[in-house]
């Protein structure tokens, strides 16, 4: 039953993307499109999976100023776990291959999201620094998985620098979203998915910091997130 639930949840993603594509075409590159899509996909997906998602610290997510959101990345199902937590005017960062996913890829591109080519990783920091202009000038927020890859529930991996360069360059706070570790387990004969708890930590201010402060900032955020995940 759990496999059927998962299949239905993922089948719902291209359907929702196709339905919402009309809105994306009508107002292309409007970052609030991403928030609507994330909310729709996450809530429909969790309903189909039968997943509970206890949430703490929702009040810590800034809604009146841009922020750089960092979250731990475990599985593709993170889309259902966290998709409805985007603050207003949020763009996200994804790898180039996402663009070629039918339905999802088109709305990802039309949402004005940041697309990184891992084959050109030396340009990644420059791309993230350029994104800081969008934060300052267009008042957009940015959602990043700083580990750069899925951990598959094996704990918090090391961080890449891009998100922190962006936050410091823009003077934007960093908001940490921590999800409890999960392993795609189901509960009982109904196949309901195991609950995944979320805690949003208070923003970490970056105003006045420079590139020299980034290693300490990364270490501090990593420690706070690791400790929080361990407690969830």
C-alpha cells in the first residue's frame, strides 16, 4: 500500500505542474508562482502519502524581508515535506537536469529559479553571488539545500559555500529549516508514511559580515542544524 501511495503522490506532481503552467505563462518569472506550486504539491503529496508533518517555529520564517533559507536535503520526497514552507517571493536553486523533467522542468524554469551546472562547479559561487542582486534589488528570497546532494537520511552532510556567499553579499539573514531524519518507512496496513518533524530556527543576521566571516558562519549554521536535527 505504501508503494501505491508513493506512486500516486509522484504522479500528482506533473498533473499539478501542468495545471499551474497556465499561471506561469501568464506571469512568467514571477517568484510567487513558486510559492503557490510548492504549497499545492506539498499538501496534495502529503495527503496522498498519509504523512503527518509536525511544524515548530513557523513564526521564525521572515515574511516582510528577503531571506536565504537553508534546509537539509534527504530524499526527493523533501518536496512534499517542505514545499509549502517557502516565504513570499522565493526562488530556489536546482541542478540543470531538473529542467528536462516533463512538466516540472518547465515551471521550474519559468519560476525564475537559479539553475546550476555541476559540470561547471567553479562558476557556482559566482552564480550565487549574482543572485544576491536579485535579493537586494527585487526583494526575492532564496531557498537552498547547502549540502548540494541528498543525504538519504544519513545525517547532515558538509555545506557548500554558495548560499553563504549570497547571504553575506546581500546582507540577508539566513533562516534554517531542519527536518528530522526519515527513511521512506510506512506505518501499518494502510501504508501511511512515517511522520517527518520540521523546526524552523530564528534567522541568523549577516549584515556587516564579509567573505572572511563565511567559514565561521558556515560552521555555526551547520552545528545549529545538526544539533536541532538530532533532537527532532
